[in-house]
């Protein structure tokens, strides 16, 4: 079986039977927006003169494409790993925001005659 090896520095394919390497070209993504659905819903698409309806469940991922050349300008993807990545990233961002807000609150000047020139120490 062929292998595709992905590292921090790059990626390369390897065929152990022939001992040859190969590359897999990147696909044209043209992704406009990615949305994770938080409850079951109907997705009504009316883009680029294409009209259709999709069904999405909780944690499904809706992908919208920039270009009108795609036969389906919006698709629904069901992938637990991708959904977990999105949720974990959102938690990380929220934690960073909360830590920043806490730091800002701690840095406020509390001196009795505080004015705009007061610098917290």
C-alpha cells in the first residue's frame, strides 16, 4: 500500500513496492465560508442561479464556495474529526479572550485620584 507522509516541513508520497516517491497536488478549494451546524436544520441554497435544499444535523459542516463554477456551490460534510477540531479551536480562542479580559481587569488603576494619565503598575 502506498503511503503519504505529512510532517511539519512538508509532505511526500512513497510507494514501497517500487520504492518511488510521488507528490499529491493540492486541490482547488475556493472555500468562502465554513459553518458548523449546532442543531438539525434545512439549508436552502440560492446561489449562482442554482437552487436546492440540503439537510444538516448537529455538528455537520456546511462549506460554501466562492466560485460559481462548482456544480454544488454549498455542500454539507459529516466529519467528526473536523467538527472536533473546530470545537477545540473555538474553546482555545474563547479561553484566550477570557484570559485577555482578566488581564485587562487586573491592570486597571485603583488609585483614589485616578485619571487618564494614570499608568497601572
